[in-house]
């Protein structure tokens, strides 16, 4: 039938013109769960879910198991739904692959088969995935649900606050995104907490700072900002927070390196007479252009050479951590790095 965007999927669900097979993929797990639930709610009677809804772990299921579920007739309803989670459809053997093509090409009219790829990533440019997408779209619908842009998330949060009997200005919503990150599940969970804390009034940045859990990216951005400003106490506080949360040292390093890379790219663009976000497309900052804007602000007092030196120090420490040092050794290495970064 088609490759659907979110709008097309909404229309399909609203009109109850369901496809016989779906492939859900993309970065936004929350939206995949949301729309799969809506399809199930519209097609499976709650009283007969145990008969008409079949959920399989794709890491363990075989095509024969899936076919058996798909062939089951619905009880007291129009549809039987089979949901398969994270099956490596692009890595099937020739026999299983043939079964997949036969199954999808001849599904019963009473069956809706849904493949959800969550932890298993789909690369449409990869030949094997391109063939799967072609197969599903010819017989049903492929739905790619990617991350929302900062502007889209801002609108969702402002509307979400209103539904929770609070008000939130767009600037405050953007601040919440910068603190929590762009994962919708995390954002809406934190919005619930902030709205409960605000108690029906206008939400402020102070409310967010008081109760929202900062993402790894946001915390390391604050850490890098403190290092550039020469505020070791603030930087140490951020590092202490990360270790208190039992964040893996290699993840801390990865996020810290990303923050400095953002600064370097933004700085290079600015000294060449371009905007801080000029390199966004070249380095895949889709929906995350704000990272370059923040990076430019952070790097305003640093030269390109200083940033290059910082990246060399970060690389050295990253390699050291990957040699297998213990937790205390990893923390010491990062603290030594922080001092060296402030002395650049």
C-alpha cells in the first residue's frame, strides 16, 4: 500500500482502513507504542484480547510461529492482531526469508500483522532492509517514526501542560527539552512531575530545575560549560551527579566529547563567516541544531587551537578508560582531565 508518515497513519486509524501488515521503525519508541496501541484498541475487543491479540518476541519467534498466529481466526471480532517485537528481518536465512515473503503476500483478511523494530535498528539504505520495506509497503504499510523537532516538542509540551491544568510558555518548554532531552517518553514523564510540582500555576525554569531529571547530554553540557568558565566546583558537582546515577564512565566521556565536538564545529563555522548551525546538515544534527547554537555560546572565549587541544586530551582519556580501568580509576582519570581542560 504505502510508506506512511505520522499524519497518514492517523488518517488510516481514524478511518479504520487498516493495513494487513505493518513495519514500525524509527527512533521514537513512544510514538511506535502509542500508534500500535491505537490500532489494537480499534481492532481488538478488550474482553477477547487473550484470544485475538498475539505478542511474540522476535528474538525467539520463528516464521512458523508467526504464521500459526496469523492463521488463527478472531473470536467475537473482526480482526486477530499479531505483534512481533524486534525480529531481525534483514538477517533471516533463505528458508525463513522465503516463508516471510509467502506469509506477507497471503495474509488472511481477518489478520493484522505488526512488526515493531525498537532495539533492532532499520537502515532503509541497506539492501536487505530495503527489500523488506519494499515487501511490506507493497502489501501493507511501513511507518517511520523519527524524533520530533525541537519546535514540535515545544508545541506538544505547551499543550500537554494545559491538559494537566498548568500553563507553560514556549521558552520554558524549550528549556525542558534542553534539560531532559528529546525522548518523548522521558519528556512526558518529567512533564507530569513538573506539573504536579507547579500545582496548576505557570511553570517556570526553577520548577524544572527543582524536580526534572537531567539527561546525560544536558548534564555533560553543563559540565563542559562549567569547565570552559573555569568553575571547577560546578563541574565537580555535575560529575558527582553522573556518578551518583551510576552512569558508565565511557558514556560520560562520549557525551563530553560530543559537547566539545559541537563547540569545535560551531567555532569553525563562525570563524569562516557562517552561522553556528551551518554544518548541521553535513554532520547529521537534524532536529538537534540547538546543540551547535549552545556550542557556539560555550566556545565564545576559546580559540580553534584551544578546542583542538581539548579534543586531544579528551581522546587520550577516552582511550585510557577503554583499557579497562576500575570505577575509582575511571573517576580519577576524568577528574584529572577536567583540571587539564580548565588549564588550556
